[in-house]
């Protein structure tokens, strides 16, 4: 994408930094010309991906009892997190650097009821011909050591503006309701300051235990759903057979 007119920034960092509240160094980002434009473009990319997912969900819901997607949450990374990540990774504070080095400024989280829906939704999204799959991290088949499970993709989609078409990157995280419940609680412990090592270790071990239980429960729920589906199919077949059997011979479609 061409969000121009930011190169002077690198040469005047010191002067600009002096103007910025030292407690909020991220405010420097807002001094970058076109920072707002870039953020608006990420917001637009989020809307595009959300719409694609909503359409897929509506379509799939017509062919089955329930929608594969329970909810979709999205967020644009805040300037403070953008700034912190660029600094942590040793990258320049420029618009080009944001686009090159950060894949998660635009984030969409998709919550599904069942594990197989995660893979169905992911496949259907990336098989659309305007979606480029940049990266996949399957933390469901390869959970993190702490027990984190989720399916992550970086996708690039074109977003059309008045004068140009911009390829924008969006991080899509897909997980079950149970995985999401776990991740929200685990996220809180990460940012909790001042806890003793002992407490952190205990909570971490407890969380790992819960993650394993949740994974097992997700698998069992899937197996139960499949059994129910099969029973429902069998019920329909049995009722058709009974109806057939009770018909006069000349009306039977088959014997
Ligand atoms: P936030 O506040 O949610 O945005 P990268 O983004 O590629 O530089 P990384 O860690 O290699 O960094 O990417 P990865 O593994 O795909 O993780 C990206 C995001 O997944 C994280 O974003 C979290 O949202 C989520 N995530 C990854 N690991 C964990 C975990 O162990 N626990 C929880 N609760 N969430 C996790 P951020 O930027 O870390 O946080």
C-alpha cells in the first residue's frame, strides 16, 4: 500500500519525541502523516473480513441445524500496542514499518461451537479468490506448552478506496467457545503484576489442566453432535420406510 509522506519522521524523531508526553510515547504515531488513513484502512479490512465470514455463516446455516459461527469479535490494535510491538521488535516507527512488520493491527476472532467448524470456516475463507493466505499457525493440532489452543491465519485481502486498491493484512483467530473462555482467563494472568512465582506457577499449572480438560470436552462434544446427527438421519429414514410400508402397493416408489 502507498501511504506516503512519512519519511521525514525518522529524521526528526528527537524533536518530535520532545513534544510528546513521556508517559505516552505512542502519541508519536499520531504525528506520522497519514497514520489516521492507515488505521482507517485496517478498520476497512476488518469490515471486509467480517462480511465474508458473516456471509459464509448465513449460507452454511441454511444447510444445517445451527450456524457454525457463534460470534465474531474484531479489534484494531491500539497505538500504544503498535508502538510497544515495533520497539520490542527493534523496528522503525514508520507507516511502512507498521505494514511490513505487524500482521495483527487488524484482528478478527471467530468463535465456533465445534472444532470441525473451525477448519471448515478457515478453508472456505481462504479458498475465496481475493484472499491470500500469508501464514497459518495451528495451535489446535500443536497447542502451546501453556495449553493455548486456537487456529491463527494471516490473510491479505484487497480493499478498494476512491483511487486505489490496497492489499491489507488481517489476523484471523478461530477457536471454540471453550478455547476462547480459557484464553480470556489466561490472558489476564499474563498482565497481572506483582504476583509471586509460586502463585503464578500454581495458576499456570491449573490453567494447563483446564486446557487439557477443555480439549477433551471439545472432542467429546463433537462426537456427541455427530451421534445426534446420525440418529436424526436414521429417524428420518425409518419414518420414510414406515410410511412406504403403509402405502397401498400401487403408490410405493420401491419395494
Ligand atoms: P493481543 O493483546 O491479544 O493482541 P506475532 O503477532 O506473530 O508477532 P506471535 O506471538 O508469534 O506474535 O503470534 P501468535 O502466536 O500467532 O499470537 C498472536 C496472538 O494470539 C496474541 O496476540 C494473542 O491474542 C493470541 N495468543 C497467542 N498465544 C497466546 C497465549 O498463550 N495465551 C493467550 N491468551 N493468547 C495467546 P498478542 O499481541 O500477544 O495479544
